[in-house]
């Protein structure tokens, strides 16, 4: 017998290091897709300003020409869409030198925090656009059942009846709706092959009746219904403020060393406005949550 004097971790704990990894687990981000799909009017404010006015032109009426009479004049009463950039969101943090000097260098903490802050302010614009789905007057589905084939076809019919162009349409659906409802429809199969879709639709996962499907977990629940939409890119519009004149990009990232705190202040911010541009170009899809 060897007895009880073996060298074990319970005896020699001073010799066993506890290692901090050279990596950190950052939080997972939901891809931001609405802002890359809908109309961006930011260029209208490149020279300054906070309001964009876009006139709406309506179709005039044709009249029969009667001999020996003057032509019938059309005088359409045109409306206007008003987009105001009036939301200013930011994320700020300050890392003191005393803390920064002790943090493991491989973590690149300030860089990672800055990227996280930029994502968070960008998501405010994304969520503001998605929230406008609830304003579409055309609606299919209910909170009582999952998305079915007839609701998909009815949503497409709404846009066709309104003469919305076939191009630049997309379904916005929650992953749970895609994988537990749409993929469960016996007579319909979601085409995983996107056939080289336009990169503006980055994030699409397939097609429904030839229309790209964009999956996003940022779609919420309203009054018990999981929200989704079928929309043309002109249905919604947004604009971001000219935060950094002469530079493109909606997110501004700034750093400043603050002597009074002996640390570095980092601020990411965005100014934006959103608007429903064409109501008949969008359909709210309600499904079981």
C-alpha cells in the first residue's frame, strides 16, 4: 500500500494556477437588416437641416374629348410626406487609467466596448423602423394561429392590387415563425437557395413565392401577436443627421481623454428620424407568438 502521502491538488493548491483566458465572450448581436432595406433619405440632409419634405404625386383622370369643347383640366391635390430627424441616442463609457493598466491586453477592451456601443445605437434606428410595421393599415393573420399559405398569398395580393413593383419586396419574419410555422406548411417549401440575391438584402434566408425572406429576431410581440411584414423598400423611409460633416456614416464614434477622471471617455451616438412613406406598400403580418 502507498499510504496517504500522495501529492494531490488538495494538498498542493499553491502550485496550480488559475488561468484567465486571452479571449472574452462578447454578446451575440442580431443582424440589423431593416435600415439596409428601406429608403435612406440621409443624403437630403448632407448640407444641414432636420426635416425632409417629399411631395406625393397622384394619378390624374383621363376624360373623353368632346368636339367643339375645351379639354377637361385636372388639378390634383397633392400631399406631402414630412420626415423629421428628432431622435438622438447615445452610449457612453469611461475607462479609468488605473483599471485599463490592469486589464489583460489581449482583451482589447476599449475597442470591443466601442464596437458594442456602435451596434447598440444603430439598433435604435433598426427597432424604430420595425415598430412602424404596426402602422400598416393592411393586415393578415391573427395571434391565434401560425403563419399559413393563405395569409402569405393574401399579403402578396394586397401589394399587387396596389400596383406595388414586384422588385424590392421582402418578407420580414421572426426566426420562430420561419422555422416552426412556415417550414411546417406541407404544400409549401422555403427555398434555401437565394440564387445570388442583391447584397442589399443581406440576411435573407430564402424565398416565398419568389420574394426574399429576411429573418430577424428583433421583431416583437404586440397584443399577443408576433409581428412580421411584407413590404416594398419604399414603404418606410429614414434619415440620419449629419453628425460629422464631410464624413459618411450614420454612427459617430468619439473618444476624449478626461484629465479630471484620468481616463478615456468614449461616446457613440446617432440622430435619426423614421416615417411610413407608402402605406399601401406594406402589410402587417400577425402570427402566433
